[in-house]
């Protein structure tokens, strides 16, 4: 049987992998010791030159379905791992057929939830994980994606200004539909509650989570948090014609949550006395897009918001409010951001992405300033953070980003 590759961006190095060997028998010559979540399938993470992939064994039909579904999610701009390809026609040395393999790109600076707890996450951080899972689920539902197996295990987490951003990593049970009924959304919420409850109990049983943490209460909070966010993003709002300011207020509230309103449905009654508004198309990434437009920096939305606030502080400190925002942002880049990021030692650049490092330095400055009784210089803060905090942080990137 001939080996068959289907890939959206062919990497010739993939041909060098030992496809005639069962995935569970791949050696350290190919596999890198990166944390991976629980899976019903055999999964290995491999590095080929500058690229890193997750390889999952499954049956042909499911591999192709998930490959195409992940590509659809990528086209929609949704947070999910990027599918790279499918390998079929595998046989071992004895001529026996081997499962198909689905390849996805490794999401740098991401970790499965179990690794986060192994790295010191505690019960106080669990609500942030739940919030990230809820935001992911809402975003998927807004695009009529039915998940079918919502759980912490099927997500990778990236740090996001002290919180987390969640990315879908397993779409095997998912389905993009023309519309998503309330019953299907409710089913996903039920599955999420059951799975997260079980996962939290498992963490407690292993000693990774405080046994006094209220696992059931945390799991049940998923529906409450989901309903609140869904309502803010989709609910109809009615008011009198004299309260047109409420349109801008609704948009500002969504911006505060990190969402842009791409389409707003506005209807007035025959007399023009009553106004009815409903967001029709919303998209997370308000702060990301604003920061990228100003500076070219790519960051998670919470990180972007933190950096934008620092640019605003820089603007006020140097009384630059009357200058062009792009010029001010460029000054901030050259005077603050670039020198600060350049301070990260080369052997510690795998600890945190630059935007999260910047956020943590800002938090550290607050502690140092409180202790000193005056504001500590940000570069002095960075030196103290690099000397006393950063070395104890675990590496969260497989490869050190280029300098």
C-alpha cells in the first residue's frame, strides 16, 4: 500500500518520519518531551527543524473529517490548533495496516490544564480557566459550531495577562452547522459541566488541586458564566428614541469584554419613538487588533489591553496627548517595549511570550513600588524580576523564539 500525504502546506521533512512504526513506538529521535493532554488516541509531539507538530493516530475517515473541520475553523478566525495534514496508507514491517495520522501545528506557549497545575496553578486560578473555556465555547457557538465533547482535556491554554486564553485542540466530535439550536447549545453546556466536574475531581484525587475546592460549584458556574456572556453578546435591547446614547454604551460594553461589533441590527417603530438593537456579528480581538494596528505586536486580547494601557500611561506621562497615536506608540515601542523585551536572557526566552513577560513585569513593579513607597523604574523592575522570579518559571515553549 502506498503512503499518501494530504497537507495544506507540504513540509518535505514529514517524509523522514517513521510512518511504518506504530506511533507509540516512536523514539526520542523524533519525539520531544512536551506536555500533552489526555486523549483516547495515541498522540506524539515531534520537531522537524524549526517546526513542531502534534501527531495523532485515528481512522482515515475521522482524520480527514477533523483535518477539514479545523481548516474551516481557521478560516473563520476561531481559536483552534492549525491542521497540517493527514497521512494514510501506513503499514508496518510485516505489511499490517497502521492507523491514519492527523498532523496539527504545535501551539507555542500553550499547555494542557494538567501541566498548568503541575506548574503551580492552584484553586484560586480555576475561575480563570473556566472563563477561558466559556469564552471559547461562546465564540464557537456564535459561529454555529457544535462541539459535542466540551472539556478541559480538549483545550490548550495560553497565559493571557494573568488569565488564560483557550484553544480547541480536539474537534473530532465537532460539527459546523447552518444554525445552532438552543437545545444543542444546552447539550454542550451539560457535557461541559459533567466533564469539568470529573476532571476537577481527578485533579483533587491526584493531589494537584486543593481537596477543599468546590468542584461541583465550579463546574456548575460554567452555565451561569456562559449565559451572562451570551446575553451580553446577543440579547435584544429596547429603549426610547431619546436614549440613542445607549447604542454607543452597548458597543463600549462589548469592547470592554474584548469584542468588536461588526454588525448591529437597529429597528425603530413606525413613530420612531422606540428603538430596538441587537448585535448580529461580534468578534473577539478588539484590543488585539488595536494594538497590532498601532505597534505590529501580536498578543492575546488581555495582554493587548494591558499593553494599550501602558501606552496610555506613557502618553500621559510625557504629555503626548495631542500627538498622533501611531507616532506615540512608536516612541513607546523604541523607548519601553523593545529595550525591556531585549533584557530577557536568551536561555530564558522559552519561559513566557514577550507580552506576558511585559505584563508580569508591570505586576512586579506594583509590588516593588508598594514595598519601596514610591514608583520603581520599569527597567529596574525588569532586572529584579529576571533575577528573582523568571528563573523559577517553567519553560512553556518548546523552542526558544528567535532573538
